[in-house]
C-alpha cells in the first residue's frame, strides 16, 4: 500500500481517517468481521485473512475469499483508505496486483470507481465504515494455526523429530531435482544453476535460473574475459545508450562491458531475460540483482576452485572462497547509479549459508552436514511459518537456530499452510501430528 499523503506518524491526511497501519491492524485482527456485502451486492466471506505483506505489493497475501457461496478464491487483499487510491497508486498498471481478489476501502467519492487489474479483471470491492474505537497495532505477520496448540503441547524432542522428518523430505527433494538436472546437463552445470538460483534469493530465483540456463558455465568458460559482459547483457542490466548521467567509475565500467557485449549482442539478443521476470523493488540495496549478477561473474572465475572444494566436502575452505570474493566495481556499488559508502561483501555470510543449504549440501548428499549447521537469520517466510505453527512454543527461537529445524518448518508451512484455503478448518496436519508425530512429509 502506498500513502503519499501520510504524515510522519503514519496517520492519513483526510477528515475522519485514522492511521493507515491502524486500519491494517484492525482488519488483520478480524475486528470488522469476515462476512461483508460487496459494492455490487456480492456476498463476500473472508475465509482466511492471509499474511501481512511487509514488502512491495498488496497488503495481505495468501488470503482466501468466497464470493456468493462459490468456490474459494486464493489470492491477495488490498486495503486502502479511499477507493480511488487503487488508481492513484497505480495498482491497475502494476502486475504485482494481478492476484488481488478483494479490494477493501473505507471512503469513496460521489462517483463510482471500479478496481481493475493489469489484465482488466474486475476486483470485488468491499467498503467498511471506520469506527471511532482505536485498536492497538498488531505486530504479528500471521495468525497462529490450529496446529500451534498441538505442537505447543509436545516435548522439544518430539517437535525436533517432526521438523527433521520434514527437513529430510525437503532435502531429498532438492537432491533429486539436482540429480535430474545433472542427468540432463551434467553435474557441474547442475551445481552452477543451483548456486546461481540461490544468488537470486528472495525474489529473483527464476530470473537467475534462466540466466544460468541461457549462459551455461561451459559457454562462459570459453571466453572468460567476456563472462561479465555476457551475463549483464543477457540479464538486460547494461545501462545506456547515454551514459553521461553516470559517475566516472560507473561510466568507465559500463563502457568496458559494452565494448565486450557489442560483439556478442546480435547472437545473444534472443536470450535476454525478459524485464518483467526481474523483481527490482523490495530488495535491500546490497541485494540488488545487478550486484548479484556481478557476484555471479566473479563466481564464474572461481568456479573450478569452488567445484573442487564441493567435491572434496571442504566446507570451511569453500565458505572462505564464497565469502571472500571481491570485484573492483561491484564491491563498492549497489547499482551502476548508486555507490556504497564502503566496500561490501559480494556474497554475505547469510547468503553463503543459504547456498550450502539449498545447493551445496543437496548436491553432495551431505545430510549430516546440514544437521550440524546453524541457521542463517530468519527471513520473512520463516517468521511467518513460525507464527503459524510454533506460536505456542516458548522455545521456538532456540529450535530455529538449527538450519535443519528451520528447513523442516518451511516444508510444513509449504505442504500444509500454503495449500490450505479453509483457515485451518480442513487442514489434516493437526490430527496427523496428534496420532503419529514422526510420520510427516
């Protein structure tokens, strides 16, 4: 949700409106109920309120609504102070809002306004009355699920057994996928694609996977001096054609890449990753995909060393190589147009751990190594999963310090919470856990 007319404490300008965060919190808490009448007379029931989205896009994702007693629709819910904010904030032109199934608002003008997506699909609207009662802000990102009391009543050993069983299933699935890629393209290419995909986390996994598939390591190894130019050209990240607005260092580096890309441009133009695939917003500056492409170009130069350490299970040496990579430009810049105040790691410590979890260990079958690994800082998805499944456990934070437990939690969340559209009512996991806590996945 965008709010250009907000004051510093988050209150909306406009008579009778309370703070925008207040409205979101009261909606998320269910204060307005779950049964409504749409602006066109529809019977609307919110089956589940979803997850409070803290990044760019609709306010609540993974929600579910039922219109006129029909089939449950999964998607997102957008909440605005004014119905006209849908157009004011450009939601009708933003593909991130294509999955919105309900537009909730509080005030409207004298002229009827409709909410449409990029594909011109009409979004059901619900208008609420803003009550004078002031609710407190709710900092939770998700509601506790029906399984939370069940898991809360188990011993720590029982919960670990459940999480590790789910983690083992997740590990085997990743290993099998890598093995299939290896059969199709060779083991080295399978690992290369997996590591490249990991660099795209959290929003650009697909884009980086496409980039690694379209520019294989074998292709880049043929002309290593052109590898960075090829990667930036096929990624579609080369600035231009006018470079005059760039700072001298950025202009020099961009010209260097253009000089090498120019000879390949005609033969590689059809391979360029579509711009729509890239997620450019909602990223930390240091995680901008352009920096990650720069990191991938350095990784290509070190690939044979990386491959040797992976094959030899030399985890400490591999970690030092991955975390110690530098680039004369990208270690000091977020993008071509933004310089950093000081040198930054191309691949930070947390990302190195994620690469071990999602690529290196599954590739080598090193399950025992995963059992010994400490988890990276919990990301938003793991916090949501913890809020859903482990809300009743005081030791949740301690449990999730182990990478294997965090992986198991994510698997349970994806297998059950993400597939359930009944607000836990029809989810089988609580009953399965009560009967056979070891039989998960």
